[in-house]
C-alpha cells in the first residue's frame, strides 16, 4: 500500500468514525479478503472504541457459514 493511499484510508476512517459518533451509532465489521484492514483502520484512531464494537475476519466458506 502506498503512503498516499494509506493516508487517504486513515482520513476516510476518521471521517466515518465522526459520522458514527454524530449518529450515536455503533459498528461491527465482518471481513474476508480485506483480512481485517477495515477494523485496523478504524481502531488506528484513539478513542475509536466508543463506536467500534468489534470485528470478525473469516476466510473459509465453512467459517463464514458458521459465524456470520
């Protein structure tokens, strides 16, 4: 990942967190091919636990069917 892309993703995740706070919403992620990248971007920011509840990374079809 290039530094420009990394910076953009970090900024976008900060924007999402602020929108969630304004909406008084919570977020849970379920990822596969992204390998946890979305959750990592969100939890990169201090204080993100006020809106980020948790996340799952599942890759195999059997695990997806079992837990999602």
